[in-house]
C-alpha cells in the first residue's frame, strides 16, 4: 500500500518537473517566434495546432509508459524465473538477440552491408561515440542486475532520482534556471524515494 502512494507521488513529481522544463522551453520558443514574426510579417502562431500536437504527445507518452511498464514487468519475470538456472549474461544475450537482428537488417537496408555505399558501416563513430556505447551497455547490465536482485519499482525510483541529479548537474554546468515548480517536483520525487 505505501509503495502505491510513493508511486503516485513519484509520478506527480516527475510530471511537475517535466512540465516545468517544457513550459520554459515553450516560453523561449514563443519569444523566438515573436522576434522572427516582428522581422518578417505580422502573424500569430496557430494555437489549435499546438493543442492537437499536445494531445497527440500525451497519448503517445501514455502508450509509451504502458508498453515500458509491461516490458519491465515481463523482463523482471524472465530474470527471476526459478525453474531455470540461467545467468544474467545469457538472459541479456537472449533479450538482445532481436535488437541485434533488427540492427543488422537496418544496416543492410541502408547500404552498410554491401559495397554500394561510399561510407563505411560505422561512419561518424569517433571515440566519444564509443564511450557512449560503452556507457549504455554498462547501464543495461546494471539494470539487469537491479532487476535480478531487486525489483521493477526500485528501478523506477532510481530513474526518477537520475532525472533530478542530471538536472542539478545541468544547473551547475550549463547554468539552467531553477524554477519553483522544479524544486517542488524534485522534493516530491526525493520524498517518495526516501519513504
């Protein structure tokens, strides 16, 4: 029962933080639009198009959340299956097989498999891209470990804390403005994680 309350508080906090960031971006975009309109011609942005895209965006986010939650629950079930003694490494290989097949097919379809393209398959991959690949692979292994030895709720809490921490780093490193709405959402997130 207390986990459900924490999940609701956590979801509310994340929504407040994300909406605060989106509102700040919207204000910046509207200021840029006004400057462009003042220079070129006198037009008002179409608010009906903005509302329809907001609705489509919300529907897509809800679908994404539902599919992500379903995949996480299934992933946890597969990792914690007690009928078979399969290591995390083997489970990762099993679960990554389909993404590897899709990536290879996409590479072949884009001309990476044959000699028809003038660019090699990993064109544009430099040292920093490989660092990101290694970080993502390590993150995937960490998530598998968390799911094996903890649960899906703990993974969700860790992701929420990472949102707050990355925003705090953004404030320090990129001088992002801190709003009251973000502070309130961050307090909700951290309090739900603490409980």
